[in-house]
C-alpha cells in the first residue's frame, strides 16, 4: 500500500479519527450526475411555469393571487426536493470522508465546503464489520473495490463506505476493533464499558444474489443457533419479530397503505353509508372491499414473516426440517442415503418496476411439495446453515 492510499489515524484524548483517501469506484458517482440532472429538470419546470404565469397573467388582483399560489406551491413542494438532491449529489461527487470514533459512536462524516452528512452507529449496538464483495454472476464486475458495513447486534447494517478500494477497506477492518478498544478503554474508569477488540468480528458477504458461498462462521447478529444433539446437531431458527423481519422500505410501504385504509374507513365508508358519494355506490363498495383485502393480506404476510420459526435436526443417517408459521406447520424428513445434495437456491421475481429475490434451502431429490424452506432468513444465515449440514452429512461444498 502506498502512502497516498494508506489510512492515517490521529489519536486525541477521548477520540480517534482518520481521513479516508478518495479511492472509490468511479461508477459510484453516476447517481450523483443523475441527481443533478433531475434537480435541474425540476428547477426548469418550476421556474418555467412561474415565469410563464408572470408573462401571461394580466396585472389584476385575482390573477396575482393565482400567481402567488402557484409560485408558493412550487416553493413548498419542489424546493426541498431540489435542495435535498443537490445536497446528496454534491457530497457524492466532491465530498471528503472522515471516520471518527468517540466514547459512544462510530461516525463517517462526508463534507464538501459548508455542507455535510453523517452516518452513525452506536458502539453499544455494534457487533462487528462486514465486507461486501460486489463481484458475482449478476453484477458482472471484476474490480478491486468493496463496501464496508457496520453490523449491529440485531443484524441491521449501517453503511460506512461504498465501493472503496479493497486496500482501504481491509486496513479499516483490521484496525477499527483496536481503535474502538483503545478509545472506549479510556472511559472505563468513569463507569463506561470498554469494548474488547476480539468481540468485534469481521465477515465477508456477497451482495450478488446468485453468488452462494461456503460460510463456516455464524453471521453477525443472527439469532440462529447450532447445538450438539447426541451424535448429531440441532439448528434452532427463532422467530424474527416484526422489527427485524420488516425492512425500512417495507415498513414505509405498510404505513402508507395503513394511512390510506384509515382514510377509506373514516371518510369513504361513512359517505357511502350516508349516500353522499356520486355515481354507483356498488363501485365504491367494491373499491373499499378490494383495498381492504389488499391491506389485510399485506399485514398477514408481515405477521407470518415475523412469527415463522423452526428447527433442523441433523442425525447420523437422517435429516429433518420443521417450520411453523401463521399458515400452518410443515415437517419433512429424509434418509441420508436418499439425499443427493443440500444447497441454497434463489428465486427471482420480476415486475415492470422492480426485481426481488428469495433465498431458501432445497434438499435433492426434492419432495412433491417443492417447499422453499426457511425463505424468510437472510442469504448469509442460509449459507451458514447449509455449510453445517453438508459438513455433518459429508456432502459436497456449498460454493456455486
């Protein structure tokens, strides 16, 4: 590693910090250019509309009121969006990053002139670090860059660096635990708990959904446990709970649907009952019924993901899966001589707007039910479970 790419730490009483060299993958800046173009387009629409009204409307009080209302609408609705997009885009393009460790948190501060943003992870919640290697079948990337994530005890991640040179990410993963132990140790005499470097583990992950790896260590933040049971093993899969099983995006979508359902129940249904809705009442009731069914189905799906739990028993000559959820209990058992392979597989779901992936465990030869076992777990957890099963049963490696 040359001097220009090396991370240099500056230690002070109560904190430690370093400036991150600007060795990031150039394509990471593409969203910033898209953001600038989007902000420019919004500004043109807003300014052009207000200018057109100013030229076209005569100088009368009613028309001036319209001009003020339209201008105010663009100022309230468009300006915050433009400012936010410009802020993020400028930080991506020109921002410099500084990593700071103090008694309570690990922070990455991105700054460009007078603007900045901060990503923070509380040290009391920190379980370790994850290096995300972007290479794989889907991404088709052969680059020496990776992501650095802080992983909390509950499994949630905090992005620290995205697509920075492997040498920088590797140095930080090696040195961060010692720096955190050093800083927190300074406050141990004041009643704070010193975090030991050996308590902060590191793991490698592949974001590419089609890249399945062998994983011998338990993923950070996972609630899955493996216990010895006689000559075999018992893998326990606890329920995730609503908070851990629901991503921020899913939570936002659910909240939006619930607010719409509240509007339907509080405003539309009483209006239908009172006969104050124009048109055919049957169409209104049909809309209420369909929307309510969608919301109920969405909530049931989220509850099922939150309460799913199960076990895997690995015996000397048998393997059994048991999975319990909102929609029933499922159990299946295989003899060792019947099993050809146990692997993590992925199912791709495409719509006109998005692509999603589900990972699950499959035992071959598959049963008639073709069940996708434990699809509510993360890819990392499934890789670890399958690696343990294959090692105990003497099957082939999980690497694909």
